[in-house]
């Protein structure tokens, strides 16, 4: 069983989603308490409110207790485990409380609820209350993306290890892909501010970026690949839970449109979605994302920057600072809240001229200015930094300002004029051009996506032949954590035998469990296989670097953080903890997983791991990286 519920500061249900066992569990709990929990129905929207009322009555005692523990004792619950095996995991984002219910799930509930919040931020920005508003299209889209996330987590090693896998297709084919994408970007009105990439069966093929757009982060690419899977004709509706039962949505329902997923504007081959991605000056900047289906399993994705980084950055900083105000206790913490609030508002007011001047936006900006002036007259800076209880007028003024900021974010970043969108006809013309230019490569790309294990590279060496150099080695995963790029053979060999998908997934789970405890090199075995996981650091010249601080400090600082990049970059934080005085670009992080058949001596595992680290570039084309595990 696996499900997630998102509540706002008033305990209203913003979103809920779960598998069939989650639905059954809620229904049984409701019946036990004399409540009726209706099944979700697209044709009866009123069931959405009825279901939310039941969830509120069932879980409001837990939420009240959680807030008391957080506000009064500064010791909120992390998770609650029941006698019947049910686990409730708590996760807080700004003023929203997220609750994940799990029982005997193959997916980590902590990782699942973190992913749910990350995908919700992708669709809504910092204002998750939009999941409840409107026609429910955003909640339907998030439900479809969560189903895709679960399916990809169970079937694709790249999503489980949380790294970007690229098809190894050789220089000649790669150059062809890049040239096609370059022409697509050049033909767009906003080409210099756009990215374009090709994806086949959830795997990145090639990416091209305009010269005036910020680079897409690996986490953004991974999130967009989940979106592509969700809106594909066989994507979001194909998720299954750990027992093989089809997943259903308890918030917005699964995507009813196979191409559109219920969110954004969809054509027969085109899906448009407003997404919020990390940018240099804003944690959540608006982009328009177009998913154009080329062939079955193949999509062209165009990501256009809306040039609102400064505006969204100021709004996000102010919204986040006011959310932290509730948890701020010491004068220093409150001083930080005031500093970030002032900086965010000043950044917003300074670039107000860049915002289109609709009557609603003008009214909201005027209200923000007057509310901020009123708080300054009340000496909000002295009230926050004095160490004494905040006076009620200041407290009420900050609450009002928070609501106005959220309304301003919705009006400025969510309501877009028609002129910024691309007509579906133009996108379909570009799709036809891509189809025509890549028609000779269609079968090749699909075959490589099914099994990324027999691909010739620049050195004419494929991964299958590469594995032959290492006796008893049946699988490896190599990740350059500096850029989060992964090189690995397929877990499903072309002959269909020895499917390693479940074995690799369990290996990653156990390795990450020990990594959180500070163990960066471990070797273990079971009845069939021997395993190894190694994580190490190097400088820019490839020389091994020994951690100056214990990696255990990361768990002490951030107890809930999980290894990965979708929710947050765990590995960058690990580098910062282990090398507190080094600049981020001075230290590089690498990761290697190994699977051997049968019992294998530890010295052989170490020897092969060092050899793979030195020679994997022959397969991936990346620079050689020596590994000193000893």
C-alpha cells in the first residue's frame, strides 16, 4: 500500500493520491468511524469535496499533534509505525504538511513523499494550493506523474538511482541528433531562450540549448522525463502498485486523455504544460514545456524560458521567508527571515516594470507595497529581531502579506498571455520535420532504448563486450555525480534471461541505506550474487581526495534527506559536508555499483572496481577517472 495526502496550514486537503490498497484502507477507516468515503468519479466532481472531508476528519488529530510537537517542543514527528505494519511518514514544505501512508511497499515512503512534493512544485511552484483550485487538471496531472514515477522507479534503474541515463549511440548518430535539435530551436520565436531534447522510452537521447538560456539541471531533466512518460499514450495509466494492482488517483483521478494527462492544452500529438524549474536567480522559475510525440515511445521536448526569473525569484524568496517565520525561534533566525523577506520584496518591486500590467497584477502589486509599508511603520524589523513575542498587529500583517504574495505568484506566473504560447500547428510542423530527418534512425533508437547494452561507441566497444573483460561480473552502474550522468548495461538482457531489475533495485536500496549512515564503500553477498557499492571523491585533475569531515555529519544535519537528486541534491550536500572549505567545482563525486555472480573474493571486487573506474570511458566516452578505494 502506498498513498500521499497534502494538507495546507488550515488542514484542508489540497491533494491525495494512492493505489487501490490505499483506497481500501481509507474506506475501512472511514466505515469504522461512521463515515462514508465515496469512490472518485470524473462525472461527479462533488465527490472530490466529500472525499477531502473524510480525510480531514480521519487525519486532523495527527496533524494537530504534529503542529503542537513542532511549535511547542521543536521536535515534530518524522514517522509513526503502527502494530499492523502501517507506516505514516510526515514531510513539511513551507506551510504544507504532507503525509505518506505505506504498508509493505517496495518503494520507500520517505522518498515517495519527497518526490510527490518535488513534482507538485514542478507544476505549481511554491503555491501548492493550486492543486485544489480550478477544474482539477493540475491534480490529475500530478496523479499521472506519480503513477509514472512509481512505474519508472520499479522498472528503470536510472530513476531508482536518480541519475540521467543517455543512450550510447556513437558520435556520428549523436551529431545528427544535435543538428536536428539545433534547427528546431533556431526555428522557434524564442529559440535563444529554449532547450530541446529527444527522449526514447524514458531515456535521454540528446539535448541542445539556446545560447541565452540557463542550463537545465539533471534534476529538472529527470522530472521532465517523468512528465513525458505521464503524458505519453501509454504512460500515466500504466502504473501498478507493489502487488500488481492498477493505481488509481484519490485526488484528481488518473489522466483521462492519453496524450494530455488532464493537464495543460493537448493536441493529438502535442502536450503543453507550465512548469517551474530551478534557475540561477530563482528556485522555481516558469517555463513552458511542449511534449511533441514523434513516434510511439519517442518524444521531442521543447522547454522555453519565460524570462521571469527575477520576478519569480523575488516572490519565491518572500513566500519562503514568511513560511520559515513560523519555525523561527531565536533572534538570529528571525533576523534571517526579515532579511530574506526584505530582499525578496525589493527584488520584486524593482522589476515590477517587467511584469505585464493587467488590472489584477497592478492591484496586487499595489496591495503588496501598501502592506509592506504598513509593516515597516509597525517596526517589523525590531519586532522580529527583539527576541520578544511578536505583537499581534505585526503577526496579522505578516499573515496577510503571505496570502497576498501567494495570490501575486498565481496572477503573475500562472496566468500567461496567449502570445507566449506556440500554436499546435507550428509544433506539429516541427514534429513532421524531425520525423522526416530521423526516419532512418527510428528502429535503431527504439532498439537501443529497449537494451542499452549492445551499442557501438567511438572506440567500437559495447557494454556487453566490456563486461566480458571482468570474470563473474554481471552488472555495474557507474555515475558521475558531478553531472549525475549514468552509464550501465540494461537490467534486461536481449535474450530475456537473468532479468536483474529486482536484484539491482534491492541492491541500490541497501547501498543507499548504508550511505546515509556514512558508509561510502561496502561489499556484501546473498545466496546468488555478490555486491559492491563505492562512492569516492577526486579533484579536477582526477586525483583521489580523502574526506576532511565525516559523511555521518550529513545525517546529523539533515536527518530526513535521502540519496538522490529529485527532491534535493544529496550528493552536492555530501561534498559540501565532507569538504567544508572547498569550492563545489573543486571536488568531484563518483559512484559505482557492482553485481557479481556467486561468491567473489573482496580483493577481486576491489581490483575490478578500480579497473572499471579507469576504463568505463571506453563505453561512455567520458574522461577516465581513477579510483583509489584503499
